[in-house]
C-alpha cells in the first residue's frame, strides 16, 4: 500500500481573485475532476448538456452520453475542437493548529480559508473522422509545487487525461454492436461509468483540505502510464474491454506524462494488463449496470534506477454497480464500488528492513515491514438533480487494510519520546483505515456554470478516530467545507 496525498479547499470571499477573475476565467480551465464535460461536445452534437450528463451533473453520463463516448466522440458534425474550463474555489478546515507537528499551517493547510484560482485546462476534443475522435486535456496548475523554506507556490503545466479512440458501430434489426480501441494515459479514464476511480465522486477537489491518503494502484497511475485497449459493447447489454499499460517515460510515450519529473513517477515495468466487464439494461426512465474490473501492476521502487529485482506487485480486483432514473424534471444516480488490492513488496520493502520506530518504552523496535499487504476501498454515492438546476449528493467511503510499519510517519524513538510526522497527516498506527462522508449541494444557473458547496466529515483517519498521530489530532479535525464556482467555454 502506498500513501498518496489527495488535496481538497473555503472562506474570505472578498479576496476572490478580484477583477482578474473574469479575464482569466475566459482563458483557463478547471481542475481534472470535471474534465469530461466540455462545451465542444455540445456544439458538435447540437445537444444540451443534459442529453449526455444526468441532470446536468457533470461528469455523470446518461445512456446517450455513454454511447457518445463509446462511439469515439464522433456523433454529430465536426466543429472547432477547443474548449476551456475554470474553477474558483475556497476551503475551510475545522482545525489547522499544527503546533505539535512543524508549526507551519501555511505548508500543511495551504491557502486554507482563502479563495483561489487554482489553474486551468485547455481541451482538444471531438470528432476527427467518422471513426476517430479524441479527448485531450492539458492543465496548468497554479499550485503545483510549494517551497519548503517559505511556503511559496510555483505553477507549471502538464499532460492530463488523454483518450484517443477509433470506433465503429453496426446496427441491424437483431444486432447493435459497438467496437473500438482506446489509447489513453489513465486506467479507467476510458470507462463510461462513474463508479470507476477515474470519474468517481467527489468530482471536484481543491488544494488545501485533507483527503484520504491511501488509494489502490489502479486509481493512482493517471498520467504515469500509456495504454492501448480494445472494447466491445453488444446490444447495449454487454460491455467488455482488455488493455495493457506501460510506463509513459520515453519517446512518443513521454507525451502522456509531460510535466511529471521521472523521479516522481509511478514507474511500471513491462505491459500491465487491465480488464473490464459490465452488464447493462435500460427500461423506460431506468437504467442499471453491474460490473467488475481488474489490473495487475508491477512497479519499480526506484523510478530512476529501475532494478528488475526491486519491484512491488499489485493485484486489484473491483466490483461496481450503478442505477439511474432519468425523467424530467428529476434525475437520480446511485453508485457503489469496491476494490480489493493485494500487494507483494520487493527487495527494498522486504522483512530485512527494520522500522525506525519503537514501542512506548523505547526498548523494543516496531515489527519489520510486511512482505504483503491488502487494501480495501469502498465507496457509495447517491445524487439527485431537479430541472438540471438544483441538486445534491451524499457519499460514503471506507478504506481498510492491515497495519504496516512502513506506513508510520509518527512514533516513539529509542528514548520513548514521540517523534512528530511533520504534518497533520501523521500516522502512529501504520494503518490505512479511514472512513467518512461527503455531502454536496449545487446550483446550475446557466449551462456551463455551476456553483457548489461540499462538506467532508471523517469518523476515522489513518487508523483511529482520536489521536491518530500521537499528538492529539482527531479524525474530525480534518473535516472541511469546500466551495467552488465552475465555468466553461
């Protein structure tokens, strides 16, 4: 299990980018979370956003939206293939007191309580020929790096989600067959359901608030790999796909990870297989899907040296389901997904490596690193939209797994003194167990503009409800309110 920090953002709205916002909003784009909803597709098809997106809730797809995606973004007529999006946001975390850690809330809770314009994306997307289409996103992150000395931020651009397709469709009285190929840089980004990691709720996150720190590998390879897959969708009932992913590090493939330094990449070895199977059914205003997915990944522990004898092996198996009710003025979407990951560690993580921490007396060192780990990631969400203008979502997530001293970032030294983690995400137990709820309300006053408020509440964090870092920080201290304004052109 490898910890990954996912960051979220709200207040002091008088500083909301002042007069610069209208100009920048026209030129820049939103963060990756809403990237599947871009105006170029509406212009190409001549359809309103609600034709493809359930109740206008981007990026949740309707049956029509799924057909549009699976036929390679080729429905409709060619148009200028450019779009841009922007999000202004702000976050307020319940407790930003990190005196017991490093005493630097500017680093641990960057821009907390401040309105920000985080960055933007440009999109090259839509129909190329009758059989070829694309969705290509390039993002500028205004808060990409933070100086350790003075907490100053520096921005840069990079490749984001990429999905280039060839597709065709054959229809007769007895058959409706869609088949195609996808070249992409994020396992599950090519999927047409929002119960998979790439498009899972919450769709919008920001900069400063705390998010769960453990993800399955299938959910953390975006922009680090490049993959080619083939798929079929038969009679709008059976969907099947197989793909293989390699490192996006050299030659042509480096374009898929442009802007990500090699030393920061999840460098995979060889071809890593991915598969997906889903059964779907539509009747009247209802549609349902039940599915499964899986991926085997071999990753180098050192992305620069790439020692073939020092790799971690990940096996992810997932089950998911989705139900929708779509009948004006109502739109309801419910999703559930579960992913179980099994990890076998390589040479640099094997049992010969001792933990740096001790028991409370400072006498007995913590157990050695595990040779194997498991991680379970469960998420469920229901959303409702009225007249494609007003709506809300409620989600539950639960991450569990076995404790591993490798995950500890706080603990006792050989004198029996507690050593802080240096941030509010300290982990005293070595456990990934994290649980909570995410609720959201949103308003879409006009097409391509959405205003939302999101509340995240934790009941467990890094293995405990209370004092998870050994310095008195509780799970509920990471609760946050996140406000955003999203726009597109």
